[in-house]
C-alpha cells in the first residue's frame, strides 16, 4: 500500500475507532453509531443530573460550565469533526458545555474543557465503551502542566446500548479531592439516525 492510500485509510477511520482499536467491533452497535467515522453527529436525550453538595462542589461545577441538578434535564448534543479531532457541544437545558477531543499520546483520548485537559484510555468491556482516566493537566497554549493524581479531579464514564439497542445509555461521574462529588449525570441519548 502506498503512502497516499495509507493516509486515506487513516482519515476514513474515526477518532474513537482508532483509539479503541481491536475492541471496536466488540462494542454494542448503538455505541459504534454514536461515534461515526469522520462524520458529524446530532443527538438528544434526557438526563438525571446531581451536583455535589457544598460550596466547593457548586463553584467547581459552575466554573466548568456543568449543568444544574434536575431529574429530567434535556440534552442536545452536536459533534463536529475537524482536522485535529472533534468538538462536542452539549447543551443541558440551554446551557452549553463544550469540549475539544483529539488523539493524545499513547493512543489516549485527550479531552479539553477550558484550561483542563483529561486523558482517557478507551476500552470495550462487555459491549460498553469505558473511559479510564489516565491523567489530568492544566493547559495554556503550548504549556502543559500535569496534575498529581492526589490533586486532580477524577472522571468515571461509560456508554452502552439502550434497551432494544436504541440509543446510548451514558453515565458520567466527576469527583475531586477535598470536594467529593462534583457532578453525576446519567441518561439515554438518541442520535438522529436512531430516532428516524
């Protein structure tokens, strides 16, 4: 295979498919559709959102632009691919939370929200996509300062097929040292393709 053909093959494989690697085909079909190769995606859902208690948890969630607590918080999601990766615009009840995702070193997903960059190893486990946090850094332009594990916020996240294979059940929990729970949100997201 020549270099041009190799480059086209790499471009045709989506960010998540590249980072999950050999486990990609073992993911639930709905999860694979949620991360289309090189295409944009729109989805909607409803989430149960619980913020942590206490002033520090509230301030940290607000600083990060995370949604308010609620039992049925509407979500609109738009994923836009670009040369460096993907932009994820989540709108919880009209409040935007935008992150930039790209392939980091060692086949890790680098997700950046403002000055905070989280690094995740993506793994297929029993059909689900599991995000295992590998590191956190503060970023300012090209400057990157890794945070020690004992000071860094912690994210646990997973995606699995919803009932009947329609939509994706998303679960995210963010905690921080000395703060405890910052936010937990869970819900079903349905792409335009699944809804149609």
